[in-house]
């Protein structure tokens, strides 16, 4: 591509994003990250969680350039063309002091360009595939990049989006509970709020499986059926042996697919808490989703208990990344006793999740006591 063609695409992208900020309600996110030093900042997370908008919010007050490589008009751009991209940005913006590269993993060899560019200015890189981004950044930018993870809206952000004030009155509590059920149904993906959220979330997940997961796994086999199976079994244990038998796949292939699905950020595969280091890698894992609304979209089931469990796990992961806390999350099972989540850090914290407190089953409390 020639510089003039690239320039026209970038100008179109700027106009589109400007209209988006004027037309839509843009929320200040909870993440609390900051761009201060001259280095590379990597924002990963699920597609459509708002990474591009958040990158622009991080660049507020600076004269920045931005290029979105998820634009089909830029497909085919090679690493050798990236200097042309930078030239086009300079023609539009003049001198810049920060660069945003959206979904730059679509350009093979992008890492070396970022390595060179970060010597001149801070560079914000966004991407939707954890395996691709973290491994390649670590290889080429040894110790000289910061990782940010952006999640879909939290319930707090959802309440702010709809201007719901938390009030501890009978009416106020009822309103918040109603919004909680709505949040777990519709999801924390903001684009779902202005359309048929079920169709949107189903299409989003299928697109991610086809565009990201299958590409990263280098497979022509359509694994959407496997992804749908995992969605329907949210909150349940899955083993590679049973999945292999069900889908006629080898143990190694199942593990590869699960790694790629988890790398898309749409699936969380929780290991079992155990005192034996190697055992946690061989025991069945529990499957969860990055947002309980995906479960609603695919199954149509209300199942508030399972969706609440998923929402709590995502909140634990959100807090871990946003506050940069040092802990890992597991589940625990010993015979018939099960604890939903074990947060393993300086101390171990056991958590049981229940949507309804009334009639909380004795065995759930006994499981907490047993684990303690």
C-alpha cells in the first residue's frame, strides 16, 4: 500500500472514532492504569470489551496517533510497510508524543517495529489474543513493557452506565437487585445494550472462535461445537479425556484447543486447589466464561446461581489485574465437599457463592469449614 492510501484509511478511522465519542455514552473505566514512561503498554482482553476506547482515554491530553489494524483495508500490510503507516500518521497529526496501535497482531513482525518506536515515545498496543500477545511481547521486549488487561463492564460500571445510585432503602435495594439480574443476562459488553444482545453475544463468540482461536491453533476443524459445549457447561468440571471421547479428538489436541480457547479471553479454565503441585495440571478443570451473559445468550436459561458464580469469579480476576494483586484463583473438591473458589495468596481465602442467602445449604457451609 502507498502512504496516501494508508493516510485515507487512518483519517476515516479518526472520523469514525470521533463520531463514536459524540454519539455514544463513554464511561470512565475502573481499571486505573496510567501511561507515564517511554515504553510499550500492552492492553489485552476479550474482543469488544472497549480496549480501543480505553487506549484513547489513556492518551487524553496528548497529541497521539492511532491506527486500527482490524480494518479490512489494512489487511495485507506487512512489517516492512509500518514505516509508511508512521509516515501517514505524521502527515495527519504532525509531531506526536504517543502512538496507539490497535489489534496490531494482524501484522506479522509487528514486535520489532514497536521495539524501535518505543525508544521515541510511549506506545499503546491493544490485542485480543492472550497467547499471541504475551508470549511475543515477552520475547522481543524483554522486561520493557507493561501488561494491562481490560475486562467487560463490572456490575459497578453497569450501574454507572445506567445512572443507578446505590441506596440502602427497600426501594433502592430492589432496584439494584433488578439491575444485577439484568447485568448477568445482558452482559458487560457495552455494544450489547443497543441491540438484540443474545444475537450479538452469539455472533461475537463464534467470530472469536473462527477468527482468533482456530487461527492460533492452526486448525481447519470447526471447533465452535466444542466452544458451545463449554458454554453450556459453565461452572462444571471438564476433563480432556471426556472431551476427547465426545468430540473424537486426541488428548493432546483437546489440550491444544482448550489453551487456544482460554487464550481468547472468553473462557476461564480453573484448576483444582491441591497440595500436590503436579496434580492441579492433571485433574479436571472447571469451565467459566468472561461474562455470564454469554451463558444466557446460548442457553436461554435463567440459572441465577451459576451466573452469579461466574460473575464472582470474573470480579476476582478483574480485581487481581486492576489492583495488581498477587494471587491465583482455584476451586476445591474433596469427595462430596466442594468450595467454589479458593484465592491463594499470602493467605488462602475460601469463597462460596449463592444467589439466595435464605436456605443456604448446610453442605456448602460444611465445605467451607472442612476446607478451613
